[in-house]
């Protein structure tokens, strides 16, 4: 219930590797990790390349922000997802 710290990545990677080795059944996809935190630095998350290790960081909120702020965050998230899909498509074509 604190802000995201880079050391959280190592701890979650250990858990994911353990799950992958001992709990994953044949035919199952690799496990993913979700870190919920009160605050996060998007730059830190990007520099750690968490998406490549199956770890995602989400900031939780206890109250909805003003409608305008919420809409802007939603627009940015949609744009980012579209760009990532385009990049993935481009990478698979090459």
C-alpha cells in the first residue's frame, strides 16, 4: 500500500519463476504478476521494462478523479495500447 519501488520487480520475478516451475500445468500460459500500489513513476516502470517480464504495475485509487482528468488518463491509456499493438504487429511482420 505504498509507492512502487524497483526492488518489487525482483521479488515478483522470483514468485513468477517459482509458479512457472512448480505450479504451471501443461498447456497453461506463463504466469503474470500484478503489482498494485498507491503511486508509481511511469518512467521507472518503463525503464525496468516490466512488460517484458510479465509484470504489470497498476496504481489504485480510493476516489475517482474529476471527470476531465479521468477522461484524459483513459485517452492516454487507449493511445498507448494502440501504439503497443501496432509495434507488436510491425515486429511480427519483420
